[in-house]
C-alpha cells in the first residue's frame, strides 16, 4: 500500500532574517553558496576569501593570497577546490582543506570579474574586463589558457557554465552562448550593459539583468523574450540576479537596499525584501531550499522562509 | 576540509570546544621542533643521547661513560687458577635493565604476541584469508593458521560483547520490526544497475512469519563487499590450484564441475576437518609411485568411472550432484539461480543482471519508391568545340562540374584522342602547344577542382548580384557576364592575392605572352569581353578558340598554383603579412537594427546572431563533449585575411586591450576607398560587390536613426552631412588618422601604457599612505591630469575611443570631449561599477554616505559611461575627496580584532 504523495507545498520566499554575519573583510564583493548549499564563500575587498557555514555563522577558513580585492569565487562540484578571481588580474585555484594556492593563472589584462568551474572542475572559466573569457586547464601545468574567447567587445561581467555551454554577459550589451556540442556561438543583443546572467535550473532559459533596471528572461534556443521584470533599481553597479530554487521566482539585487522577487510566469512583483540602507551587492540562492544570502556592505545576511525553524541551538 | 564532505549540516556533531579562530596575521602554532623534544626516563630525568651507534639513550652510567663500579669489571677472576669454569657471557650480560623490561628487546615476562592473539571469527577476514590462501604463490600456506586458534578475544570483541552484542548479529540499534523489503512499484520505472539477485533473498523467506509486536530484532549481519584488489596477472577470479584438492585429495569425491557461488567456498575449513585423517602429500597419476609406497597396484587406475555421471540427471535430489548440462529443474530454485547455472560460475563481485539486455533494434532499410531506377542520369554532353564553348560553360556551371566527364555517348562515337582523355592519358602530339601539356596529371586534377570551386562561387555571386539589382538601391558598376563570370572571379581573386605577375606561361612566344598579359589586365579591370578583345584578329576561329582556352587555363593555373603553394608555406612575418591581418569572418553588425528590435521587444531572430565557433579540442575533452569539428584545426571564430590598412580593422581596437585579434566593427564598405588608388589591389577589392547587399539594411538603419528617439548626435568633428550610424562617423575620423596611427603604433606605445606602468606607483606614494591597500582606483586623478599632455596620442585615442564608445552604448549621445579624463577613468572603470565600500556598522560612515549620496552617484554615473567623460575635473575631484574620506573612514571598523567581530556575530 502506498501512502498518498504529500501535497507539494507552495513556494515560500525567504523573508525571515536568520542571521547577519559581519565578515570582517571590508566590503563583501560577492557571496556564493557551494554546490550543496551548506557553506558559502565571501569575497572581500581586503584580498581575502572566506568560507562560512552561513546557518551556524561559523568561519571555517580564510584564504588569503590574492593581491587585490577578490571579485568572484566558485566551488567545485566535489567541494575539494575553489577558484577565485580578483582585481589582481589573477585567477586562483585553491585547495579547500589546506587553504593553499594550488595554481595561479595569470594572463588577463584587466581585473577578473567572474570565475566559474566547469561541471567536472577540470576547467576554470574566467571573465575579465579585458573583454575575454579564458579557459584555464586545471589538469595540466600549462600557464596559458586552453582557449580564449575574445568575441566580446567590452568587459565580461558574468559567466555561467552548463555541461556543454558557456554563457557570458558582456558590457557591450550582448549575451553570448558558446555551445561546445554544436560548435556554435549564439549572440543575443540586449542593448544595455549586462550585469549578470544565469541559466534557469531546467536549462531552458537564460535570465539577463542589465543596467537599464530590467531583468529579461530569454528563451535559450531562440533568444525570444519570455518575460521582463522591472521595479528594482540597477543603473550603475554590477549586481547579481538569480532564480529561486524551483525556478518559481526571479530574484535580483537592487541599489535601493532591497531584494526583489518576481513571479517568474506572471512577472508580477512578489516581494521586495528590505535588507538595509545600502546597496545589496550580491546574492546567492540555495540550490535546493528557500534560503537566500545577501551581501550588503561588509556583512552578509541569511534569509529563510517564515516557517523555518532552526534546528538545534544556533552556533 | 573534511567537514565540507559530510553531506548535510545536521549530521555534523561537534564535540568539545573549538579552537580559537586565528587572528588575521597570526600564524598557526607550530609543533615543538625536533631539537626541542626531550627524552626522559621513568623518574623524569633528562636522558642524553650518546649517538646512534654508541648506545643511544641508554649508554653510560648517570651520563658518564663509567659504571657503578667505575672502570673495574664487575667480576674479574684471574683465569690462572680456574681456567675451567670460565663463565660464558650471554647477550643478556651486556643488556641494560630497560632491555629486559616489558618493552625492551628481551622482555623477561611472558606476553601474548600478536601472532597468538585472538582471531575473531569474523567472516570478512576469513574470506580475505581464504582468498589470500587461494592466490598465494604457495597455495594453502596459511592453512597452518587455522589449525592453531588462540582462545583470547580481542579488545573490540570484548567491548562489543559487553555492549550486548552476540556473535552472528549485526551491529547497530535493535529494530522494532524487521523492515519489509521495499518492492518496487511496478508502475515506477527504476533506472540504473540491477540489484544483485541474492542480496536479500535469505531474509525474505520468513516474510510471512508471525512477528509479535514487542519483539525487537538485531540488525542482520552484513558481509561487506570484498574489495580485495587484484594484484596478480591471472585472469579474473582465477584461484590457482585448489589447496584442498591438491593437499588433501578429493579422489573419493565427485568432481563438482558447476560448483560455484560463495557458499561453497565458505566451508573450506569444514572440508579440512573431514579429510584430516588422510596422509598429507601430493598424490596422483602424474607423480607416479614413490619407492616407499606400497600400493602400486592402482597406479594407472585411480580414476574410477563411478566418479562420473552416467545419466543426465541427478540420482537423488538435494545432494548437489548433477550432470554436465542438465539443469536442476526439480529443485525449487529462484529464477535467477536457474539462469546462473547456464552461465556457469559467477565471478566474485559480479552478479547476474535481473533484466536481460534489450536486444538491439534493427531498422529495416527505407523502401524505395516504385519508379526508382538505380541508374544515374547524366546531363547531355556537348562536344567541346570552339563554336559552342559558351553553351558548354553554361552547362558546366549549371551542373556544377566540368564538362569533360564521361558522357552517355556510346563509345563508338569517341575517337582515340577522346578515349585517351577519358582514361587520363596525356595526348600524343607532335609538339606541345600549350602549357597544359606540361602539367602532370595531379596538377590537372587540382586545376579541375579549382575550376569547380570558382564555378560554384560564380553562381552564388550571380545570384547575389541579381538580388542586388532587383533591390535597385545602387547601380551596379558591372554585372558579370554569365559565361565569363567564373573566369572573372577566379582570375581576379587569384590576381588579387598576388600583385606581381612574374608568372610567364608563354615566355617562348613573346607575342602570345603580350596578348596574355593584356588579357589579364582586361580581366582585372573586369571587362567581360577581355578575351575577345586581346586576341589577334588575324587568327582563324580554331586558333582563337584554342588560345582563349589556353589563356583561361593558364590564368586559372596561376591562381591555383599560387594558392596551393601559399597553403603549404608560411609567409614571412615582415613582408607578406604586413599587408594583411586576420579578422573574424562573421561579425555582429547591425547594431542599430537590433536596437530598434530591442525597443520593440522583438527579441529572437532580430537580435540573435549565430556563428560557427570552433572550440579547442582540449576544451571539448575537458567538457566531455565530442569535438563538433573533428577535422578542423581552427579555434574560435573562422577568420579571413583582410587588408591591414583597411580602416575597419582598427575601428574598435581598444587602446588598453592588447589582444592580438583585431575586431573590425562592421562590414560596411568604405566610401573613401576610391580615393586611395595608390594602394595595391587586394582581396578586399573583389568583395566590393558583395558589400552592396548591406545597402538595404543600411538604408533602413539610416531611416530609423533619423526617426528614432535615440538618434546619435553628430559630434563636432564630423561633417553635418554624415548622418549615418556613429560607426561610419568614427570611420571617417579614424581614416584621417590612419597613417599617423599606424606610425604611432609602430614607433612607440601610447601614453596610456606608460601611465599604467609608471603613474600608478608614484601616485600611490603621493596619496596619503596610512593604508597601502586602499582602493586606489579613484584617488589618482589630480596628479594624473597635470602631466598628461600629448597631442598626437590624444588624437589617436580620441578617434579610437569614439569608435569604441559608440559600440556599447550607442543610444547615448556622444559628446566629443578631450580625452584626458576619460583615459584616466577608463583604466579601472569598464562596465558596471562595484558597489561602494563602506561598513554599515559605523553609523558615522552611513551618515557621510547619505550626505554625499546623490553627488557621488552622479559622479559614478559619469564614470561608468566613462568614455564620454568631459572636463569635470573640479567636480570629480571633489567627489573623489568624499570617496577617499569614505575609504579612510571605513578603516575604523576593520581595525577591530577578529575576535571582537566574531563575538558580535555570534
């Protein structure tokens, strides 16, 4: 006999502030969940990268070795290594456990805005303001990148990687998708400088945020516009956007100190979550749970849904 | 970090108190170095190390070299009287007390050594030992261990027993009720590997048993999978000589051919017990009879027929005896086990799949249409004579191949020459009359290929030109003749790549050579009747036809040989390459069109460009993706050679970016090209006609830019009548400076580079240096501006940066401002800026930011646009000061110690 399936709960938005962590690394340039969402990385403007347990609020490790502020970081699929890029134009591969620098890839002519591992953490893709994306091989000892994608005409602001695609947003107002399997490059013109892009979790759509205070949901295959989300303010800074854990909502930072949630299908504003007085610089969404991390100033905030009960005593 | 590997946070159990987090600059405590570690004896006295070979720690007496008795030996006996009872010294006489103690090298008390310590009867080790026994070089060597079994149990065993564990049970909390095996719902598909069939069958038999409510059960003892690594070179699951068969003999037993499965090997020990009475030793036919053996009667007949099956059936069910092939049908067996017997022995670690492999689906070949004839239809072939050469060419073009393919004519209509031609022989003639006769067969084939290619190209071109003339936007300067189009294209293409014509095919006949050169010249000019014009009017029709053919072929040959040669050799960097650079073949153009599409929210086809893109082979490998272009060595976008001095290659080269690939911004044809006649012709010339196809879109964009709200304002430098897209505006500007630009680039790098190298360090020094890691990207402008004067470079930078600026944000009006500010800002301010640095925990800082908020934002906005920045030095410098004050004030919170911060957080 089979029990009836529990009724699927409606999507809940993280709006309960669970914790605020002062990271102690001056401005937090980016906050990123790891692959399973148990830990997070904060990139500080004091040249350090820190690994946290955001729910307990414990600092696990500090990675120092960058020569300038750290602008983006990513963790590998097996949590064994990290990569980060920063204002020192270098892309660094870290060993998580020892905290040592495994490799330092130099070659970018400008600061590195964004870094990503590929699915198997064999390649690091880094986008820089020198308008190139460089693919660094983690396996070999070659100092040169495997390939340089220099099609963009202005700085790369955001790069995302799927199993066979590289998605890049550039300040020249184009979203470029390099399909390795088909050997083709799709370039979608958006017009306004792009600050952040991401794949939807089903891999069918791309979310594009640009400096005209608009987020657009584009069909990945045709480039058609599926939705447009406005209401927030993003005119000057490089802010993050993402999709919620079940692709139900579109989430974006805003310069007025809020995080905006839109319903993905209807495009209606679902929630404007006030975070603080400054600019919400970066955010990251838990891969499976309604949990959001935001970065404002020198601290990060952890948000959960209203019904969330903390398990155990908070550390 | 082992903690990260644990799958979820809840499973993490923290014991004890954590270490204090390290301070920022503090280094972790080092362990005591080797030289500081001391050795002390049991009374806590320091022991000195006397050297590894002179006694170590135990030498000497109270750190002296003497003994208690000083130098006197303990028992000196004069050997004069009692020689006989000379005491014999053993090794113990030279040992210290420590050596005789429990942990010394010769302990006096009796301790159970490891060899005799208890061996628990756990099945895993037993199995491993059995495996080791089977695969050991001397099989059965470990059997001796089995005979001697100590009685003592290990500590872990005793501990487990004290916790209530009994032998044969599993370890873990007792379960209330035996968990029912989850039968997969037949509606739900389960993917992945099939479960091992024998995994949980044993427990399922008692599923129907009555289970009282209040009885708890111990968990089942689980034998883990044996992960013994295979370190020999035998085949899989090879077991060598079975020790029981070899040592104890199984002559009385039945050969169990199908014995398999772990349960049989499990009772090895039992067999030994049974056969223990037998005399050990190797016996059998192969070894013969020893001299001491009595029973030599059965040398040749140790094998008896009774050991073999005589019927294909078991005599009695249940004894495990069965024939070679007959399955044990009458035994109640599970389905899978029945299959197992067919397969034979299952290797260790393998199990039968529960589902059979799905057989490969074979698709029938497609059905042919009823009226299909498996015979190729050839086009009618016209004999190649001088009269119908035009017709011939038309035919060849429409067919896409040369005419001289074997026709459908019957062979009787061919003469010897033509047959020879068909067979690829060189025609026999008295004297060679054309260059073609000197060619090898291979070259001719190549020639043919080239001709085919050019024919195709010509056909495409014709279609295009037709389309263009239909659009009627511009009068065509030349509409290539249908018949001669291929020649034109091939020749002009060939000649474009080679300007010096030192190829003289008809050098023997100066008159002919002259005509040939005239023909080439005509061809270059694009005259369709080039041939007819240059030929000698005094010649006969036949001669003219022949010469026409020759010229055309010679020209083709020249082009082809040049291209084939050039493909094999690399050009010298200095000479040939200086004329041309490689630029991407396809480019994202039509920004204005796309802008209007974006405005109308018509995303999709209008805003999308698709290019062929070649990923690197290694990248494909790393991404686990098959290479989409396995045959090409190309990486990135396909590239074509363009004239280096074409202005379009320089439109968007950023001054700062040193990327070797120049990216031309648009495909638009220069209007100024006609003016510089002095340059040598290049391939670019030939593409003139192709460019015209853009005229419609050009026109459209022109109209849109006139109507549209975001019309780019013409900059002061630009003439009023140039109301085209900003790109062409900048084209013009750049074009003016082309010469100086290239000179400037060649002679010295731009000022900007020097700035980037030298200026920053001095500025950082000059900036108040209480914080060396401050964000220095903003506070360098004042000093910069003063020493930045260079008219030449400024011009350069102006030109290129306008072009650059018009690209990303063309909807913005582009006021043309002197460039100093812009250059400085550009150094770090590409694209969207990062949010400002401040710490919200300081209320004072917040206040400052609030006050200066609007001004700063304005300033930032300008910086973002960056490229259109004008001389707002006062304003920006003032806002810079607020910036720097921000960065100073934010030092406040960071001075806090990490402990302090942590305490606040927790």
